[in-house]
C-alpha cells in the first residue's frame, strides 16, 4: 500500500519519452608531473628587526626593512622602510617609501612617499614628492615636496 491507503502505482510513461540515461562512469585520474614554474622575478624580501633588538650604526641594503625594535644611526635602503607601532628609529633615513607607525627621530628622504600613520610620531624633516599624515599622527619638522633636482627638472644647482 502506498501513501494515504491507495495502492502503489507507477505513473504512466509517455510514449515519446526516453528512459533516463545511466550515470556516467568515472574517468580514471592520471597523475601528471607538477608544472615547472616559469622564471618570474621573486618579490622583494623583507628584513625584520625584532622588538627586542637594538642596532646602532648604519643599515643599508636592497630589500624592504621592517623595524619593530630600535635603530640608531643611518638607514639607507633601495626599497621600502616600515617602522612598526613599537619601533623606534633615531636615524637619518633614505628609502623608496617610508611608513611610520612607531617613532622616527631624524630626517627622512623618500623617492616616492612618506606616510605617518595615526599611531606614528615623527620629529625631523621630510623630503618626498608625496607626504601623508593621517589624523592622530604627530609631526614636528619641515616638509619639502619639490621634485628631485637630478630628475631633469628645471632649475639648477
């Protein structure tokens, strides 16, 4: 007996209807060797100066630098410098771009931009084509946003 006490019956098949096809058989999985990566330039690595580390002297290099500890002296890098929220830099700084979320005491030169985040504090002069000072940040010094003299601009000296 079917539902509601009626005898079970199959619905009549329509004459033009074909039965459903059988499910497809799974195709075997063939193991293939992993493709060899194409030679692409690797991203620039970062050097992290830990929170419990203090460096006195000159830092120079061709990679990004993240300062979580303390640096005193000079920092000259070909890429980006980031001073973390707990980082303290008492140095003259030169980089492509500089982000200050901690404290920077010293002059700062950037080829692209300098950004002082809301937790950042900076005392010193800035020379960069773009300067961003977020609300809540502290900045004491002068900023020079003029184009670099050696880029073929007008004027001399």
